[in-house]
């Protein structure tokens, strides 16, 4: 991978490109909440044969950990993503986002819709992602958002969670036993993803948590001029199949594809299937 940098409003943006080649369409991969480029590693190995891939760690995370963060919002992330596209002189690009990255992708479409050839959302929504976590309306509309706000205002709660996770030996084994991830997930990779989470600055994480909770780009999604593929896991406890189905119904250009047995870590569990579906969708719905 080739590492590059640019800036937006004096904030340094670190990103990497791979799969360079003549006549290859470009694809921007957008990370989930608290995640880094590492989660994309298996998918990158497949898609770089077909696409010019751009990977970016949000300020304060991953290889951009040393970058100070100021205002944190999904709109700001979308502006920074646009700056990276400008730096690469990309007139068109496919977007693939996971979790929070789906929100960033739709928000990017607010000002850059003409550049987006397609948007693929993996286990994510257009906005207000935590409002659907409660099983009853009163929970999803009041209790869950208030709990998110309570957690985000207390960095000590994140610090305690980090301490607990740091003491867990082989977190992938425990996650599999609890049914949080599919048994097919690579143990070493998942453990590395968890280690990055453990080493994250809790203040930074809380900033992104609040930004995700407050954001809503449903209006952009509902009028999207670009093809949209929504993929989810039927065992996803964070982004439910029901909410994905409702979102798909509001987007005239959308196609919904659910994976039986997959969880929120669909991209790590069924990488080959995800890659195949993305390629087929783009070939079918866009001219590349």
C-alpha cells in the first residue's frame, strides 16, 4: 500500500491506496465506529484485483492516532472524505461503508452525489443507528439514546471496558462462544481488531459515538440518484434486519441482501460472499 496525506481545515488526513492500475474504477472504504482500516484487510486482498482502493483512518484512530481532533461530526467526516477524493483527483468513486461508514457514505452523497457511482452499506444505516436497539418503541426512542449519551459523557466507562478487554485472552474464542461472531472469523485478525479497540483513546471514541448517534442522512438516502446496495447479517444485534428492510424501502435505487448466520462483523465472516456481491452489484447496476 502507498501512504498519502492531505488536509482539510488544517486537519491532516492520512490515507492509503492500493490496487493501482490503468482503467480500474476507484472505491473508497469507510470504517465503522471505533474501527480502523484493519477490518478491511481480507476484503482488500480480493477487491484490489478489480478496483483502485482508498483506505482512510478517521482522525485520532489507527495510523491517524496522533492527529488531534477538533469538531467531530459525520458531516465533518464526509467533508474530509471529499478532500481525499479531491487530492486523488477522482471524478467518480464507489463507496463501501461498514457501520458508521454507511452514515458517512450517505452524508458524502449530500454534497458529492454526482461523484458517487454507487454506495454499498454493510451493517449500517443512514442515521440515528441507536434508536432501533430497544425492542420496544419507548426503549428505542428514549432509553437507548439516553444510555448512549450517558456512556459518551463518561470516559471512565470506556476506560473500564478497555481494562476488562485487555485482560481477556483470545477475545475471538469468547466472542464465538457467546454467538457475537461467526465461527468462521479468523481468530488472529479479530483479536487484532479488538486490540486496536482496547488501545483507543476513550475520549476520541466517545466523540465518534456521539457524532454517530446525532447524525441523520435519511433525506439523502431517500433521494439517492446512485445505486445503493444494503447488506446485513440476520444475526446482527446492532443493525437489525428489520431496520435495514425499512431503510431499503425508502430508497428507490436500493437493493437489500441479507446473509443468514452473519453478525455485525459480516465483512470478516463472509468476505468472499461480500466481495462477490459487491462486484456483481456494480457490474449489474453501473457502467464501469
